C-alpha cells in the first residue's frame, strides 16, 4: 500500500561558522495545500525556495515550517567603538575637573549606546550568504523526512481503510443472504402488491404497469449491492496507487454512503435494515480516514 497521510513531522539540524539552526516542519490534514513559514529576519530570501520545495513535494495538507537559529560562542565577538568612548571621556573631563562628575568608569562607558556593539549577520554580506547557503542545504532533506513520516502514517491509514473494506464486503454478503433480498421473496412481494392493485374497483391497466415497474425497482436491492461490491474493488485499487488519492477516496466514500442509504430505504425487513445501518457505520470510518489521505 502506497498512500500517504497528511499528518507528519520532521526536524533537520545544521551548523556553519559557529552558527547552529534547526528546520522543523509540521503537517496536518487540509482541503488543499497551505504552506506557512516562520523564518527569522535576515533570511527572508529562503522563503521562496522553501515554499517551492513544499509545493513540489506535496499536494495536500496544512504545513507549518519554522527556522530557528542560534549564534555560537565564536559569533558573539563584541565590537568596542574606542573612538566613541574616547570622545565621551574627553567630553566629561571638564565636569570631572570641576568636581561635578566622577571619572568615567569602564562599566559606565559600556552602558552608553554606541560604545559596545554586537555584530549582526546582516552587517557581513559574505557571512550572510554563506549561512543562507548552508541553511538551504537542509531544505530538501526536510521535505524528504516530512514525506517519510507522512508515508509511514499513510501505511497505517491504508490498513485501517483496507480493514473497513473487508468488513463492508462481509456486510454486503450478509445483505445478499437476507431472505428479503432473494429473487423468490422479491417475486412474492411483487405478486402480492399486484394482486392488491387488481382487486381495486377502478382497475387501470396503464397504472398497473407503472406501479409494477416502481415496485420492482423498490423491491430489488441487488443493484445497490452490486454497486457496493464494485466500489469495494475500486477502493482497494486506490489503496495501491502511487500519488495523491485522498480526494478520490473521499468521493468514493460518498458513493458508498449513497448506496447504503438507498439500501436502507428499500429494506423490507429488520435484518436488512440492520445490515444497512452497519454498512453506514463502516462507511463513516472510511470517510473519516480518507479525510487525512493526501
């Protein structure tokens, strides 16, 4: 079985020049493909690449991709603007000489804005380019890892859906075996209803033909059972297909439900009605699982 779920998680870590970072991707089910990014300032140029990679890898799901980074110790080099500090000392000296201020201390000078600076990565275009390139390397592995988790989840989903198809098939067999679904029973009910029409005082031959045709259609559930069997075969085929099949499975679940509803409405005994209701329960399980298939 090769279907993929829309649920998954992946994390890829990297490092370069004293910087460390981690890509994280979370995916949940959605009607279409919705990719949302949370990338820190300074690395916005990565957004287009990440978004395009996600669109190339997946067709459905709400995907949240985050990038977190941290500077290593060697990237925490501080820059002391000595000229600014000297100008401050010289400016304060007359006040010190007049006894109006104490001599400038190192702690006091470092607390003045503009004296001490922590370099930003954006201040060094070459470093920014190198870090972005290194981060970019992790995008494809991130998508592959997310795809793997979605595929693993899909395998479990396929087993659940496949088991539901098996149970639906058993219920269809039970419905076929119901006395009310047998040709002889159908013929007997039709004969009884036709006799009732013939006993009417205002007998109308045309109306008899119309009523008989309508009763024949309503009494015979074999057509619905045949279509249910065909849907089971189509569903099993979908579970083996490569590529997105979630929408097809959702549509198939609707068709299953349509036939089960018709079966219940045509039912003429409690056993067949109970079987039809059990069918609807299993079909709901298929529908719920299909909603999470890519």
